């Protein structure tokens, strides 16, 4: 069900299916609006007792949960792989990153520093000292997508707890089992009761969280759903990561082999279902032919299929509807003059073959909007300024990657691209857990990343004495 067409009541139970083979892997109860309000009410009571906890206590809780994740890593990896089709290697990497996110959040809790400002800095100014501190907002509503069901939740949970908040999380109904297991592990780690709770369901449950008496809404998903939730939440502060249509630029002096490997890794990871994946590949015309030859050889080596097998490089899309959407967009793009299918373009159920298209028009369906699928769309360019202007004219602005060692070009791309992050000799999907992550325009509001999210989840208090 689309969040844009949510109804007032939720089904009592729903089944989670493995997107590769269709097998049922879990069944959960969907929360009603009353269930959500009850969870938020419990969270408020828990947070009232927790808000004056010391940084040492918060750090200990987050480290304890990270340790429980480490002990449960094999099980969590299997859960992630089976519920959303991520390869077992990708799932293991996500579990590793989730531990780091929590531990870094614990570290950040010990450096939530304020400052002191003297008021008498101008003639006639008062001889008083202003002390600025950062206090928890209260209850954070955290709504997460299917593609990183553990680590993206930890990116909301870790900073929230580090700041002294409580969290009520609503994971995607397509991949909710890792979140449910994380809540169990928090209990096992000795977390205070009701400090972290998970409610399940679809669009109606998400709306109930947004409309509930939360103090901050943190959402990762699409811009249309984000706008609905923002409007539903009223005056509550919103942090929103809403996706991207991210470019990767390869210039003539680039290390082509490294750029090819990065393109593959940043587009075919989790079958292209990442917000910062390489959606548009801009190749300078001087190296277009050489790069494309190397790229096609690398694509042919990608093993795709059963995500439970360790040798598999790429698994399925999240469901049949998602796979059909990619198939339809590729077909419509191929009907446009100049577009060529270089490899792939086939689908078997939820598996869509790694695909490369060249001569893709800027208004082609595969890149006109964000496409969650393993499709590399090539656009050739001669002038950097023209390519930059083309990207800036689009509605998204999450991240961009640039392969060059030319300092002048690095300065040009870094300064002129209207995006949240520019990755040099790296792909747009690069992310470090403690570094700010987010975008401009339709790509979102605010930033994630442990250190900056910690401040985002606080209220600034000024005491003048």
C-alpha cells in the first residue's frame, strides 16, 4: 500500500517473504494507531527517566548492544539476506557496519560539548555569561526503508540514544525482521524498558507515528512519502533522507580500472537499490570507448542469483513489482532514439540482469527519476561545466562521484555541483558512519552521520548568568 493512499486501519498480521524464492520467512502483527500511541506514551516515560543519564551510561548501553550484534552476527546476516534479498556477503558487511555505527554513537555521546559566550562583546553589552548546552528532544520516531534494514536503523537509534532520547521505530514491512531482532538484542543488552520499541506495519502505521506525540521524526524513503509524513507531523522537527539520482563522472586522466570497479560496486550492490548508487554514468568522450569496453568485461563477470550463496555478487530486487518497474523503464528507454542495450536487459521473476545502456537521453525513464535497479545508464560529455549544469538542473542533490587527479577539475566539481557530498576518486555511494550524509532539493532535509545527527536530535538551551 502506498503511503499516499493509507487507510485508517491496519491488517492484524502480515507475512514477510524471501524476494528470491517467495518463501515465507516471518509473520508479524501490524500496529494499530492506538498501539502506536501507546508505544510513544511508554517511550515518553522511559525517556523522562533517561534524559539525565550520563554520557558514560549511554556509551555503555550502545557498546553493549554492539556486542550483542557481534555475538548474533551470523543470525542477523541470514535474517537480512532472507528478508530483502541482499547477498550473504553484503548482509555480513551491513551487520559489521551497524556495530560501528553504534560504537561511534557511544563515542560521540562523550563529546556532546556546549560552549560559553560572553554577552559583553560590544560597547554597552551586559557583563553576563551565556552557557549553551544540548539537551535531548524527547521521543524520536524513526521510519526506515528495506534496503539497509539494520544499519539505517542504527543510524537513527545510535545518535538518538547518545543524545538521551527514546526511540519508536517503524521499519519497512518488506524487511522488518532485522529491526525486530535488534529490539530483542537491546533487551538482552540490558537497555531500560521501553527506551527502544519497534512497531510494525505499512503506510498507515507510518502515518500514526508521524501524527503521534513524538518530538522528532527521522525518515528515510522517497520524497512523495516524505512530504506526506512531514505534513502529517505538523510542527515536529523532521530529518529526511529522500533518495537521489546520483552521477559518477569519469575524466580522461582517471584510473579507468578503479573507476570501472567502483561503478560496478556502487551500482550493483543490493541490485542497485541504494539511494546513492550510480544512477547516471558520465563518461568524457575521450575515454568513453575504452572505459565501456572495460566496463562490459567487468559486468559479464558479475554472478547474480541466489543471495544465500557466498559466490553470488548480486541478488534479486525486493519484490516482483520493483523488478517489473525496472523492466518497464528500460524498455521505454530503449524505444528512444539513440539508446543502445550493451548487455543485460532481461528479467526472471525478481532477478534483473546487470544491464548497461549507452546513448541515454537526459529525459529517459531510467534516469529521469530515481531507478532502484541494476542499470548503468551512460551519458557522454565533452565539457565539465555542461555536465555539471545538467546534473544541477535535476530535482535531486544527494551525492556525486568524480574520477580525476586534475586539481582544477576537482575544485570545479566540488564547488559547482549542487549536492550534499562530492566523492573524489570514489563513487557517490561512499559513506563513512560518522561523516554527515544527506542532500539538497528533493534529496532531503537535515543530515545523518553519527556526529551531526547527535546534534540534530538535541535542543539547544541557553542559560545567561
